[in-house]
């Protein structure tokens, strides 16, 4: 239905005339769409590797903890089950330029002009990335922990007998055996990074200016604020194609770097 609406000028009420490719032509000539696409690409390019890094680091640490591992897993996973609304409100207060604790800590280290965060077009997007990495890392940590526990113990025992240390075992056994899980995590992260909406809607509303305007939020604005459902549907189709292409490319690339246990 969305694909069909993308070829019309449907306004959500009565008007729905066939317009052909006009929405798509207008889309790629629209500055707001290009900015939203650029912001989303930057967001994905930074958020995905950071989340993967912190998730993997936490998973490795938790796996090697002998006492209190359950408590640590619960604490690290807790942000993921917290409401986006609550998270956004709390982090908005933390990022407050004057009274926020983050800038107070930065100023305590002698920085007189700390970032203005959510009211700065330069720092708003990094602030959103920080929040998303903090909130989602615990979830992907659980997925990676499952992959770590699935690695056969005899591989580490054989490596230890051959004189391999922890670093060599990590590089030669852990990471290669974990690549199927890492592939799934990367695909899921990329899909979610192109669907980010809640945090943007509550914390920045796409601003300041258009510095945090993302594709999903732009689709929402075009459809439910400007009542251009046909145009928003065309944007949704493009978002779907971007996600599909990225997923297909990653699945095709797995032949070169993903190791499956026999």
C-alpha cells in the first residue's frame, strides 16, 4: 500500500490523484531529504561501530567475571528496557549547557567553554549518538554473550597447550568464531540506526536547525504534520531500499569474513 501511495498526492483525507514519479523526482531535489539522509548516514557510520565495540567489550568482561556476573548483566542491560521517553528526558537534563552534570564535570577539568550539546547544531548529533550507544549496548551485549558461550571450550584448551596467550586466543579463536553473531548484530544495528525516531522526537525534534533530522523523523513530519502522505510514502520506499541494499551487501560479504563452526 505504501508503494502504491508513493505514486499519488494522497493527503490523508480525500485527495489521491496519480502523479507518477513526481514524488521521487521532488524527493531527490529536496534539500531537507538530502540533509536527513546525510545525517542518517553519519549517525549509522558512528553509532554502529561504537555500539558494537562497547557491546563486545562488555560481553568479554562479563564472561570473564566469576562472581556477580548476573548482577553486572542486569545493570548493563537495564538501559535497554527503560522507556525512550524517560531516557530522553533524563539525558536532556544531563546535557543542559548550564546546569547539566556533564558540562559541570567537563568544566571541573578546566574547560571554560564546554559543548552546548542539544542547543548546538554542531553537538546535537553527537549527543544523540551518545544516548543511543548507551541505551542499546546492553541488548547487543546479551546477543554477543550468547555467541561467546557457544564457542567450544576445547579450542581454548588446545590454544593454551600450544602456548597461546589471552590476546592470541582472542584474535585467533574468539573473534573468528564470533563473526556469525557479529554479522547479525551489525545488520540489526544498521536497520535500527535508519529507524531512529523516539530519541530525536523527544530530545531535539530534528534540530537545532536540521542537524538531527533523520529519515524516519522526516517521514513522520511529511505525513502527519504536512499531510503529504504520498510524498512520505515515497520517502519510506527509499528508506526500505536503503535498508534492503545494506542487508544484501552484508549477507554477500559474509563469505569473506564470517566463520561458521562445522
